[in-house]
């Protein structure tokens, strides 16, 4: 889900540094999760924290879109900046709540925030499989439309594509699969940033091929990082969110250096 959403976001924004959390999804999910922990509802059942995180993620996306929606238009540059601002604001609220909860609940949030697959059961899979599979299949079916959208608004309209309708559809579906993944496994970074680039090098920029291959590549990358984290420092287990950051951050810096050397922004 994260890798697929990352590929979609990079196409919609025409920005190689875009990732699934760019609209504040992760920040909103974190705020929802910490509210659930602070209220103590996580002890009532395993689905309360994912539910709060999912709602928080979509509230964040909604706020970001409302801040940038003007005259039935959605400017992608403004949307990026609004996403950063909303993420920082929600992060401040999250930090404020964390200062007021006890140590046990703080530890509970920390384990969720780092991101991991431990203590996940088939119930979590059943919770996530519906939204993720539905959203992913629809996104893959719209690969040709994303190819047209990447050409630019003017070219897309000339080819008869209703740009705003499809841009909103892509953002909505990418947010759904991202929010579902984050609410179940916590915040796992760099999968949606690194994997689409690697896959794009291997299979090319055609989103009809790129999107399904990114989904497969993201799954393989996550399993690899999780396995590596379990065996590299036994008996200590390094959580998968840490491993993806350790492997993804150097690639991010390499990508940033490459863009600067080519004159990109």
C-alpha cells in the first residue's frame, strides 16, 4: 500500500520527493493514535487505536485539501506546502498530549510510532485487506489516466481528461490505502519514497506497469527489512520502521544530491 501510494503521489505531484504522508496522513494518524492512548480506549479492544488513527489521518487530509481548494481548483504546489504545515501543527498537538500522559502510555505510543509488524494478528489483516485491496486495484486500473495526468494539466485537458476529477480521485484512493496501512502497522517511513524509484528504474515510467510492480516491490522490501531487523542483532529485535529508515534515508540523500546536480528543485 505504501509503495503504491508513493508511486501515485509522485505522479500526481510530478515530484520525485513526494511520499504517501505528504498530505499529513501520518501526522493525522499519529494524533489519532495518541488520543486513543490518552483516553485509555486501547485497553477496550485491539481495533480502537486503528480506528482513531484512521479518522485522524482522514481529518488531516481533509484539512489540507480545504486549505488549498480555491475556485474549484487544487494547486499541487500549495497542497504540498499545506501538507507540511498541517503535519507540523498536528505534530505539535501530538507532542502536547504526550507530555501529559504517563510513562506506560507513552511507551505504548512510542512502539506504535516507530512502526512494526510484531503483535499483529490475522484480525489486523482482515481489518486492512478490504480498503487496501479495493483502493489498490482501482489505482492500478487507472494507470493509463495517471500517465496522461503526468503530462501536465494543459496536455491532459487537450486529451479530454477531466484533470481535477482524476487528481482528487487519485489523492483520495492513495490516502485511503495509506491511512489503512498506517493505522494497522504504525508509521513506517521511506517505503513509499524509495521503492517507486527503484521500480521505476527497472520497469520504466509507465504507470500501468509501475503501479503493480511498486506494490510487489514494497511488499518485498518491507519483508526484507523486517527479517533483517529480526536477525541482525539477535536476541534484540530492531523494528521494521527503524530498518526502513536506515536503508531508505541514504537513498533519499542520494536522490536529493542527484536532483541538485541536475539542476532540479
